[in-house]
């Protein structure tokens, strides 16, 4: 019995000796010791004072002092994630934390933020050029719409001043000639028409000038054509409603109104 007790005591002493070896008991690299490091404490203080750039410098110094400081990696990951908008750097520091402390109290949070940062990084890389192209196309369409709107308003104003007023009550622009009654005369040969009852011939009171045309030649403009025939540009445009100075083509036939 005494022999068994001695064996148990020896085994216990050996176990304590093995646990005392480096790496078997908690060392200064534990999370608690990491967060007591002076540079780490300085970084936390700067975060509290909203000095995020200074906090990054402090945590980087903490890593220089202890490259295996998982706590410093996590804080740097959080700063890159939340304040520097650098998802790639955030993923690196979160991953380093998980490698050094895979079962740490912040492991789940680090994994969650890694996934979020990957999604943000993918969205920035994949959709950035597409969004830029869409914005450029949108700007071009907006400029074209503005140009067309201005041109439409200009032509509406032009036609409003150039078009003659419409006749009221549907009255015709050409007044009909009064019809003279026929007067019957009798003689030995039979009834005849009196000479003043015969429809009079001749030119109407208002003669319309023969319609003139002009064939567009190279280099001609509406203003040049109007000067050639001694008319105004507005009159030329009124005689040719579809006339577009920018789209005139060589060989196009235009109506020339009377001066």
C-alpha cells in the first residue's frame, strides 16, 4: 500500500513538471497579456478619443513588439473594416486573429466580418466598371434629351410666329364669285341667252404666282438661298415645314415663296 502511494506521488510530481514546461501553461502571449501591452492600451485609448489613424499606428507597434498578438490583429481588422473602407486589409487581420486564436471569444465575429468584407470586395471589383459605364450612358442620354428639348422649344416658338392665323368658323380663304342669274329672251328663232348672262371669263382678281423651286447645291444654307431669291428665312421655312438646316442634302428640292 505504501508503495502505491509513492508511485501516485511521483506521477503527480512528474505531471506538474511537464505542465511547467514552456507551452504547457498559459504564457505572456495569452489574450489577457496581449491586451496589457502598452502599445495595445494606447491604441484602445486613441479609439475612445476617435483618433482612428493614431490607433492604427499604436496597434501596428503592438504587432512589432509581439507579432503573434491576436488581439492587435483583431483591432486592426476592425479599424480597416469600419473606418478605412479597406475590406482586403480587414480580411487579412481577421484571418490572422482566427489562426492565432481559433477558439477565441471574438472568433465568431471575425468569421462573420470576413464574409461581409468578401462580399463588399467582390461588389467593388465586379460592379465598379459597370456602374461607371451606366453613369456615363445616363449622362449622355440626359444631355441629348436636353438638346432635343431646347430644339423643340425653338421650333415651336418659330412656328407660332411664322404661321398665319387660322380663319374663324371654317371660312374659306378664297371667296366664291357671285353667280349671275340667267335671263331668257324670245325672238322668232326661239329663246336665247342674253349676253350679260354668259359667264365672264378672264383672270381672277388675285393671281397666284407660279410656284418656284430650288435644288440645293453643295455649301448652300437656308440663309444663302433666301438671299438669292430676295425672301426672308422665315418665309422659306414656312414654305418648307420639314426644312432642317442641319440635315439639308445636295439635290433636295425646296419650294420658293413669292417675295
